[in-house]
C-alpha cells in the first residue's frame, strides 16, 4: 500500500526531502552515516526511516512529515519548556547562556546545529590553512593561499562543486565561501520551486 514508510532523503543540494514509500527502504551505514541502498549509481543520505503508524495511513505526506520528521519530533520533545519552531536549534551551552541573558528562559537543548566547524587544519598537500564546515548537511571545504588565490568545494553526496575565490585573509575567504554557498543553494531552491 503506498505510503507505508516515511523517509527523508538528502537532495543533491543538501536539503532533506520527505517521501512516502510503499516498501521498506533498504539502508546501509557507511562511517556512521546512513545511505539509501541503490541499484543505480547514486545512494543519497537518508534519515527518518520510519513505518507510518496505522492512525496516519492515508493522511498525506505533510501530515506524516509533521508527525514523524526528526526535526519536528525533537521540537515536540521540549513542549514542557518554551515551544520552538521546527527549524530551532539550541545547544547545551546555548540553553545555559539563554537562561543567563533572558529574564524568563526555559529553553532546553534541541535539534541539530545548522552550521558546524568540523576542522581547521593545514592542508595535507601544501600546509596552507583549510577549514571544513557542515552547513545544513552539506560539507564546505575551503583552502586559503597566501597569494590570495583560494579555492572552495561543496561536497553533495556523489556530486562536488568547486570555485576559485580571491581573499586577503582566512576570515575574508570564510565570508566569501559562505556567500558562494548561499548563492549556490539559493539557486537550487529556486530551481526546485520553479522547476
């Protein structure tokens, strides 16, 4: 019966795409990350593989997503505290700081960080500074060259994008790499909306 399984697959631009499947999807875990087992060449990242409960059968994708999406489930778990929207994120440290900064804050840690610095290391090839960030599930790596000619890479599952950037400092490169990331993902969002 269509819609017996709910899952979220990562689109090529790193956005979670909710879907209903008739059959249980086959998932494989590689280095702690779950991927949809595929007979074709592309195996997208997957999360939220859950059987649709009987009371939601035939309810439609939006209703099932509202009940089963990991982002929404995590937010529902803090309902005894301040009610937060599905996109909210609060770290342990953030919850502590908000209690100090706000008059009446009862926000509990919730969600996944939308932006994380994963590494700041010298390049294994030349020793120049590199930073690796994860932004909404997409890995962004940039490589700073002292002469100002630097590179940035987006890793999107099986796809990879690259651009050259001119930057005078590592901070300048970070700002330009984040700007490039925003331009690329905004273009993808427009294609999905209008395409």
